[in-house]
């Protein structure tokens, strides 16, 4: 039976931006004996993505931990998240991307024991943070509380960063990774650019060609012969004044 691994309450934030070309199948990650948690402290959702553009299926988890100042809540979150990640890795053996707002400021990693505990617990499971600059800024503070963690850096060879936007004080984190090259048959188009005074240029060129002298004026001549002369002359002068780009 397929069930969501974790879906505690309503999802507070989501860092998942997926294109229809990439995703062929999205489903809740399979539990395989997963221990479900009904937590009132944090919210999360995990999905499994399959696509012929991916080297293998991946699991994406979206996390939101409200900014609680209670030490007990912070420790509970660290323990529960570690339990879920450990079980996921044990049963699925798939690459995992963990995204969201963790509300642990990694800029204070060496100045706060709880933040250090969070960092150590997640990195000890093989998850490395991809964001290293502040993701939330105010007039008085800069914090790194949003992040993307992955346990498969070599699989994804990711490029990550932050997109700044005035919409929110939380900046958008992104991670780009390579997908398979299916050698799709690309369709190329050719754009033609012609000057606005093309008609005048054609007229001038035809006059310089003395086109009338090239034509057969015999009343019994085949009309298609003269037509071909005119057609070729006009076509050549159009091509002369046309630039193309593929």
C-alpha cells in the first residue's frame, strides 16, 4: 500500500518547482514499514518523483518548522526529522532532496548548541546544505533559515543559489541539477530579415539587370521561358537583401 510518509497538518511552505517535462509520475513516497508521526511542532510532506529524464527516482521533502523558542520543541524536531530521514534512507536507498524553512540559523552554527546539534544530526546522515548565504533579511538581521539539503551530491552535481525578490522577506532558494540527455530530435527554424524598403531595392536591381533585354520578345515564344527569367531575377534580388538566422 502506498501512503504519504509524512503529512502533519497543513503544509506551511514549499520549495518545490517542478516542470511538466521533467515529471512523469509523482506519488507519495512508499513507507515500507515507515513509522508515522503526528507532530504538532512541525509540518512536512515527502513525495517520490519518477521520470525518464532522471537517472533514478528521487524523493523530495518539504519542511516547515515554526519559529518556536521552546528548547524542548527544537530537540523534538531534530529527533523526529532524524528518525524519518534515517528510515527513508534505510528503506528506499534513493537520492533525497530536503527543502524548506527549518528556522535554525546556520550562520550561528558555531555559536548555538541547538543549531550545532541540528546541523550535526542532519550531516551525520549524509545530507549537505546547498545554501550558505542569508535567506531572510530585515532592517536589523540576516539569517540562514531556509535551505536545501541533499544526500546525493555526486548524483545531482547541483548548482544552487538564492533568487532575491521583494515579494517576501524570505528569499527563494533553488537547486539545478543535470538530467539525462535523451537526444531529442530538435526542430530548427530559420528567421529571415528583410529591409522595409525591399520593393524599392528590387525595382532598382531589376532596372540595373536590364531584365527586358534578357527576355524573348518573339510572339511565338513559350511564356514559361520569360516567366522563369523574371522569377529567377526577382528571387535573386530578394535573396541578396535577405539575412537569415537559424
